[in-house]
């Protein structure tokens, strides 16, 4: 009977040991999963930040290019307008110019 009791007690100890080992493995697995999840969230946040920065930079570059293009067009229009005004003035006689100024000042 003693031998039978010792076997049962040994089996119970083996079960307890296996349960403790299983709990330990589960705890370690949860910690590893939490660590993986934390790192994944950090990587996602970093990628999101980098993507947003890249979008802002691209937008700023495009705006700069647009401004440069508009400024170039404005300069071309101003130059053409100035040239047209000079040509118009050259083609006006003093009498016509005097009449236009008189009309504007009235």
C-alpha cells in the first residue's frame, strides 16, 4: 500500500510540476507576444510618422515648384505688358497722349 501511495504522490508531484512548467511557458509566451506587439506598434508609429513627413515634404516641394512657375509667368506677363505699354506710348502722338491724359484726369 505504501508503494501505491508513493506512486500516487509521485504522479501528483509530476502533474503539479508539469502544471507549473506549463504556467511558466504560458507566461513567457504572453510576455514575448506582448513584446512583439509593442515593437509592432512602435514600428507602425514610426512608419506613419515617416510617411507623414514624406507627404509634407512632397507637398512643400510641389508648392515651391508651383510658386516658381507662377512667379516666372508673372515676370513674363509684366515684361510683355511693359513692352506693350512702351510700344503703345511710342505710337501715340503728343496730341493723342495729351487727350488720353485729359480724359483720365477728368
